[in-house]
């Protein structure tokens, strides 16, 4: 069956937009808003109705809006949100203006918030209320509900700026995808620079990484507890320190909720396997000056086997394309206002996930059953004091531990591998102050200053049935000083022709590592508004990534194999034993990057509900820590000759083996212990990490959203696209650049997601088009075409609203289909030298097929 091309689909959507009216009509709308900050709720009502609304942020700071569910006119919706707040509304020349009521409200009115969370600190800045000069993408709770993902990993795979290489459940054991057979979970990889170069936060705080410390496992975050996700697609080490090279992803969980909400979601694939069950419950209570919340989530996924998909290539039936998984998550938050100027809040997270899957290793090692248990536990606490004016002093502490225990056994015989256990811990203390220094004609000049101290620790144990292996561990201390200034040179009071707003920002952060040199990273930003709703912005920054503890403070391992295993052409091998050195290098230093962005945000007043955004970015990522090769079979490749030593001196071999943390001997028949000696070693491949690589990339992000009303119908169109112009890798600074864009397991030049939504009364429907461009398979001298991958998601929602009988009151039913037309992933040939494989590129496509789910959400 043929399906319309993506260009045809976009044309149809554009024609639909052209037919929409330029202004929204004042018609009753249907709402399903949970309790949120009052400012956010008012803006959401304004957005849905395409109206202009004016409110002083100081009036709504620290106030909560009650849930809003059902059909309301604009006037009644605003009135319902303002009830008990001490605020009132009126229309002035078509604009809704929020102001203080002349009569004070009595004690105990709703709307008090225990903390100052909603005097918002946007991800990417330390200054409250600052307008960001870097590009920020926000995924709201409404966006999450429309996509209906079963996990945070599924949600982030829909983001065009995220490249799904590295650790991901679908990449497990796939050569070239960047994950090995000891990795379980999923990370975020903005711009394709690696999961280590993306900083992942939970409520603005660092989490302990998983595995060897190379990624934060977002699959452990309970998706039903996520309020929104904020993504900064720009370097941000000046704000957050290490790792924020490709950007920052901040998962913000629900904090202040009054009532009880339960969620049940069940789904399955239509090709077989992949059954999913998601259960969640969130309960909260507000009281005078405080709030408390507890959220629990259970997720159960059934595996997808190779024999349930017809695109795999010669894989055994039992091979797991998706794992069998069980996860329990518990999140809690509490906040209390101690006095009008002092408040405290805390939150904690505990997750426990068990996975099981079967896979195969090429060669004589046959079916392997892998079972893993991953647990994350920790929390944060903050004390906030407002001594004068809008100045806030915050003292915070956070601690997280992530542990993964894995067993790999061969059911058909004695297992070569038995246990892989890792544990990462992080303890962070912080002190920050921010507020207004002076009121300039353009607005308040704001400053943020802070200091932080962090302790990181890593430990691993690796056990085999053939060789004894020593555990490894490391720890370090990190101290930071940072500052940021927000300067509005031109604003409402002193605006000029073509200069309605002009803002300059500057930030810097100093980080000192106990085992590294001190790093200082600046960031500069500019925002200029010439008028008519147009904001032009630009930023420049440097960022860095400190080496992992496992890369620097761990040890390297020496693997002994038959020498022919290390040769590209085994017939050329020198008879004897080959040694492959893999692991840490005490001489590695931090990775460095320079990046700049330029773009605009446009909300034309003449077209209410329309917003356009574009951001150009350019990144140079140098001194990258990398392996000389991802494989040890390199002898005979001239480009990798520096990593190869032929016929080494026995004394040199002895020193190398004595310096290894472990010597694992697989040189005997059938990869058994061959009891090799240094004199038996005839070739050495040094594949330890080193600061040699470089990456350069640039591209363009495009975003569009349009909300409008057609009679009683509410309509929405949105688009998020990423175009990569360049993505070049160098193995060393002197080696030629390798163009990796549009090649297997790497970024593709064009990805986008376009969505269309409709609602009328209690009904709502949405559809989304996901597109990944085609590319070429250039492995081992090939030049094969890999087709583009286009899927369509669709959903239908009915909200019973309030005032129904008990079973149906405040019940929401949502039916969702992902990959509506059941598109198989584009075919990708076997890796050179392999006889079997999954048959597609899991970085740029998915093999799950059509997935159908039903969700019931009820408020009590």
C-alpha cells in the first residue's frame, strides 16, 4: 500500500491553516486544566481562546489556580481561576486585564503557595523571571497527554533534536548503536554529541548517572508524575557546570496538587509482543502555607522477540528486540511556609526496575539470558529566605544513588560472563542568592550569585566464570562558584522606534575538580525586540565535560585472545596471542566546546495564537574522549596503525599486563583460559580512551504553533523540525574529517514532528506525523540507499467533565495509536562480517510497529 509523502502531508496541513480565521472568536471552550500556578493557568486560557491578557507577574507570584474542567466562556473561565485569589478581571479595548480587587479577601483563601517555585526560574538561567536568550523547548503536560507515551524514553524519542544513539532499550547489543551488552535503560543525546554531553536534571538538580556513569537513565522517571520538560538546546556549563555541552533536559515533576488522580493505561502491538501496562496514582493536599504530594507508578512491558517481526536477518527466534520489564516508582514532595519570608521544600524519588532479555554474541558463544535490576533512590531539600524586596537566598542539598546489578548466563552451558554490578553516588550542596540590584528605565537589573560543592563516587564489580576480576572504584570532589547578570537596557518605559526591548545577559562558572584542572566557562546572551511581537536573540558560550570516573580513575583491562581475532584479515595474523587493552586512562582531561546560536521568536499580534521560532546553532566539540576504535579487530587498518604494536618486547608486554587492573585470558580453545604468558603475546591493540577526537556540527531548529477557533471548534497545529547542515567527526585532530551525517547510527539531516489537534466540547482528537529523512549506508565501502521513515500517530479523547454520576465524574478516556499504518523500519544490511542482525537502524527508526493503547484517567 502506498502512503502520501511527508511533503504532501505538510501541504495539506498548510492548506488547513490557510483556511483558518485570523482571529479567535469568543466562543465557549472545553477545559481540562489540572491545578497549576495561577499565571500559567491564565496564560493557558488566553492561549486556547486566542485572546490578549495583561497581568503583572507580581500579582500572581506564589498563587495556585484550582483545576478547571468542563465548558466555560472566557469570562467564566477567568473568574473560576481567580476565585478566592483577591484578584479581579475586566476587558479594556479587547484586552483582558487582571488587577487586585478593591476588597481584601478573608483568611484561608485558596491560592497560597508554600514556595516560590512559580516565580519561575526557566531552565538555562539562575535568575528568576529572566527571559531566556538561549533556545528553550517546553513539553507541557498537555503535550505528554496527547502523545500518551509509556515512559520518558518514549517521549524523548519523538523529539527531533534528540538522537537515539547510545544507551536505549532498543539499541541493546546492536553494533554501531553506541550501547554495549552491560547497558540497560535509556539516556538523552541532544545534537548527537553523546549522552555524556547532555545534562539531565530532575527538578533542576543533578541525578546520579547509571552504568559506568555515562548516562542518566530517564526510563526510571515516572512519566505520570512529570508536569513538564524544559530543554535548552545550547551549551550551558556557565549555568550548570560539566556535561551541558549539547544542552540540558530538565524533567519537572508535579509538586503542588490537591486531590487524588489515578491513571490506568494498557497497550499492545498488532504484530505481536510488546504488551504494556501502566498504573499510576497521585494524591496531594494543600493546607495553609503548605502542600504535600505522593505519586506512585507501576509499569509492565512484555518483550518483543525476533520471530515476531519479519524484517530481522537470520536472528534466532528468542532474540529480544525489546526487553521484558517491570518497574515501580515512588515520588513525593512537600513544602511549607514557615514565615512570610521563609519556606522549605523537599522531594524524594525511588525507582526499582527489573529487566530480562535474550541475545546472542557472534561466534561460539550462544544464547545468553541477561537479567538486570536498576534502582535509584535520593532526594533534595531547599530552604528559601526572602530578606528584602525580591531577593531570595536559597540553601539546598541533594543526594542520589543509582545501582545496577546484572547477570548474564548461558542456559546451554557454563556462562562466560556472570555479573556486572555498578553503583554511582552524588551528593551536592548549594547556596544561591538572586534578586534586583537596581531598577533601570528598561526594567529591573538582576543578579544571581552562587556556590556549590559536589561529591561523586563510582564503583563496579565484574565477575566471570573463567577469570577472576578485581573491582574498581573512584571518587572526586567538585567545587563551583558562579554568577549571572540580567540587564534590560530598553523596556516598556523607554522603548524606542525599532527597539521595544533590549536585554543583555552574562554568566560565568568556575569549577574545580580534585583530580582535574580548574575550568572557567562564560556565556553571553542578547535579546532585541524591534516590535510587532518579534524577539531576536543570540548567545555564545563555552562548555566542558569532565571525564567519567570510570574513564580516568578506573583501571584498564587486558583481554588475551588468539591473535587472529584482532586482524581484519585473519590469514595475515602472526600465530600466537593478541592483547587488547580496554578501559580507563589516568591521563585523560576534560572535553571542551564552543557554541553559538542565533534565532527569533515571533508572536504576531495581528494573528492571535500563532507563534514561530527558529534557531541556528554551531558547535565545535574538541578534545573529545574516545576510543581509537569501537572495535578491537583493527590490525591491518593503516589509519589505526598507531594503536597497534606488532611483535612487542617481552619486557614491554610484562609491564603492560602488570599495570592492568585485570588480565582476562580467553586465548584457549573455545575462548577458554589458555594460561598465556607475556612471551606468547605477538600483537597489542591499545583501545584505551584518550583525548583525541573532534566533532563539528551546525544546523537549524524550526518551530511553529497555531491555535485558533472555528465556530465552536478549537484547532491546533504545531511543528518541531531539526535540519542538520554539518556533522563531521575526526578521530584525531590531524586525521581527515569524516562526514557522519546521513550514515547508519548517526544524526540524519532532517527530522520533524508535525501535529494537528481538534476539540469540541468533551471531545478532542489529535494526529502527528513523524519523519526521518533517508540516507546512505556507507559501511565497508557500500553505497546503499536507506529509505526515509514516516509514521503517523493518532489519538481520540473524551472527557466526561464534572457533574456526572460517580463512575463517570471527572473521568477522561483516551485512545491512542502510534505508527497508525504499521510501517516497518527501513531495511539496513548486515554489519560487515556478520551473518545475522536486527535488520534496521534502531537509532533512526523503531521496530515496534503499530502500538495501540487505551488510557483511563480519573480525578477523585
